[in-house]
C-alpha cells in the first residue's frame, strides 16, 4: 500500500474514527502494514497506556446527562479537565450514551460497567484529557401509577430527576425539576421527615451554639431553637418551598391532593460527594 493511498483514504478514515492527528494515524497504519483494524488497535493501546498515567490530573469540569423511558430514568455525572472539552459535541454525545447505558442497570446507584468504562477510555484518548465516570443513579416507576420528571440546565452542569406518584402531569414534574434546579435555599428533602439526619443535627447544633453565645443557658437555648428548626424545615423541604415561578404558591400546591412526590435528585458538576 502506498503512502498516497494512506493519505487519501485510510489515514483520513482512521483520523475520523479515533479523532487523533494525521501523522499518528499514518504512523500506525505504516506499522500495521496497511491493516486498518490493527492500526486502530495499536493507536488505542498506545494512547490508553499514556492516559492511564494521567488519571490523577484534576477533572473539575464536565456534564450531567439524563436518559429516560416510560418506566425509568438515569442520571450520570461525567467529568473532564476543561470546559472546552465539556462543551464539545462528541463529549456531550458520549455522556448521553453513558446515561443510556445506565438505564440497563438495576435501580439505585449505577456502577461504572465495562461499557461505560470503554466510552470513558475513548474520551481520554480522543480529548487528551483525564475523564471519569463520577456517579450514576436510576429511578424506576410504574407508568400506570406515576411518572418521572427530568431537567438538565442549558449549560449541562446541573440536572434534576423528580419521581411522582398519582395523577401528576409531565409538565408539572418538569416545572418542579426546574424549581429544584434554581431554588435557594436548595431543597434537602421532599418533606421535613426526608431531610437527612446529619443535615438536621448540624443545623440544630449551629443554632444552639448561636443562642448560647448570646448568653442563654443551654436548656433555654435548646427550647428556643425548636421554633427556628420548624422554620428551617419549611425552607428546605421541597413541598413547603414557595414555587419559584409563582411565589404565591408552594410546590405542594402544584402537586395537588391526587399526587405525591416520592424522591428527587439534584446533581451539579464538581460538587463534593
């Protein structure tokens, strides 16, 4: 096979397949004596080895992706090193593929399967950056008894899933997802009873310490704090929050009496886990 044939046909094809420079593709094809599949394998093995030595590089950018069917929805976070790569169409497409693969997993937390890791390895090779599958989660819902709402913010850095039961429309669930994305303070649970105990304990200790610093005895401080904690629950329980698109309503007013919210997830790229 001649050099002209390599340049005109196989080198371009290999570059399109791998996203790697022309000279690297030409060299691999030469070493493989024109065998395209062997050349691609040589490139991926060589570059994967190089990228595996760089996995300690900080990957603080990335994307949230969601895939959904009538019966399930999966959300994933993929990180990379630069915002430039995170906005690349091929990176966005890869994140969508990973979210679709996550739909194949069992309900709950989704591990990095072989299929997912293969896509991550390809991202490392083609972008030259450290990429990683950070987390994934899958909701399952019987469509006859409820639905799952989804929303990914336009920058791809925040995504929300909301699981509802009963008579609740897709549009209502989407609006609640948008509320969860933008609400301040950020909701910590569907209702007061769903707020994690560590968050409640931390807030209670903080309020007690503040009251004691103002000179109140501990017994008095603890009684004073209970009233403040009720206000805290109203602020961070999703159902009790004023709806961000209409402050005259609460989120529970949107849900209505014939439906309920089961769970929600709000994920943001780079947040501490």
